[in-house]
């Protein structure tokens, strides 16, 4: 179990083909802010039917896309 499992579970419950979460929304789900390790752990997300798209540090958002 990784520290990002709560986020992956929340993302997996979405029904949209793609959506964006802000860093604040992600922190609310996790209970801590995302850090550089997010880049390593994002490879776990396909098990939940999604992948990480664009990560915008300027806008502080993360885009997610449903896998087909």
C-alpha cells in the first residue's frame, strides 16, 4: 500500500474521461501536499483505470485521463 492509495481510489471513482484536480483538492484527499515522489508513484494509477496527464506547477493542477 502506498501513501497515494487514497488519491488513486478517489480518482478511480470518477466517471469522466478526463478531469483536473488542484493541488489543494489532492491535499484534501490525502491529508498532505503532493511532493516529488508523486512522479514515482503515479505509475500505480493505471490499476484504477486512469493515468496522470499534464502536471502544471504554475496552475497547481494535475490532469487525469481514463484509460481505454
